[in-house]
C-alpha cells in the first residue's frame, strides 16, 4: 500500500533530505517549512522506519495511505452528524460532548463522549474522514502500531 508522510506541525528539518531515498520525486529544499502531507508515494512498511526516526528527532509524523491525501473527504459537519448519531444510538447514558476534536492523523476525527451522570464513563467516537465508518479501539491501535510503530 502506497503511503505519504504527514507532519502534524510546521517543521524545518535537514532530516527530510533523506526522503528522496524512498521517493525519487521528492525534492528537499534547505530551510523550507514543511507541514501536512509531504507528497511521497512510498510503500507503507518502508515509511514505518522513517516515522520512527523522525519521532526520535522530535518530528510529529504519521504514515498515511495516499488515498487519504488524494480522495475527497467528508466535511466536518458530516463527521459531526455521524458522531452524534453514534453517540445517540449507544443507549448507555453517554451524551455527545460537542464539536471538540482531536485531529492528529488526517485519517480520522475523534469526538468526545461525556457521561450523563457520575455512574457512567465517557469515551470517544473515532470517525473516518473518507467514508465515515467508526474506528473502534482495535482499528486505532492497529493503525498506530502497524503504520507508525506507536504502542497505545
């Protein structure tokens, strides 16, 4: 599966010059601020080691399938509606917590679930940015481990 490198924050790093080893079309520019997608097309497994090394150097990077870069995404409003529907369908006394999101990886958005009373536990709803399916904790953990070598 072809993937791209996604940077969470604006970053200037000489370590990016080595990315052309993995994608000959990548052109590093000294002193350039990079953020978001780097424009790479590299096999997933090869980018795992890149992500690990960049994270060691303090760069918040994620290994993301190129389809998340190239295909149209659901709007924020569509994702919000899906999350609200899921929260309402749970039937376990948990209320939707609003439009606060954690969007580290561009593959999903997470929406908080707040307990409706002290006897309940809150949580989070992960919504895929492309097709709106719910990510359960297993899918999230597998992505973080298999694509980014991060143990949750």
